[in-house]
């Protein structure tokens, strides 16, 4: 398993904008994906926003189609990809 890392700083302003779409979930408020950079952006109901790097398109598709976004996130994304906290 790849260890997730977190970092913060002004350089993150250079990241591309990612449009997120709202989802029905008690954990996740909205999600978006940048195919060109393999970036997944997740906004949680807490208001925190994270970016997950090197996320394959199939993982994004799986999250979109999952009946439970929170369970899918925990099983397939959390601590599996390098992570940047955006907010």
C-alpha cells in the first residue's frame, strides 16, 4: 500500500481547478476528477477538501457509481494515494 502524504503551502495555487459535482452521501459533499492529471478532489461534509494524486480513471468511475460513496472511499481511496489537503 502506498503511504499517503499531506502537505500544505502557497504552491498549491498552481494546481488546476477541478469542477466538483454534489453527491448524495453522509460523508462526502462533492467530488471531481481531472483526467489529464489523474487528480481526484473530494469535499467532505466537514468542509475539508483533499486532492488524491495518481488516481486511475477506473477508481473515479467506481466512486461515481458506488451506492455508498463513504464506503467506497474508505475501501479504495483513503490512504491509498498521495494526498494534498486543499482546505
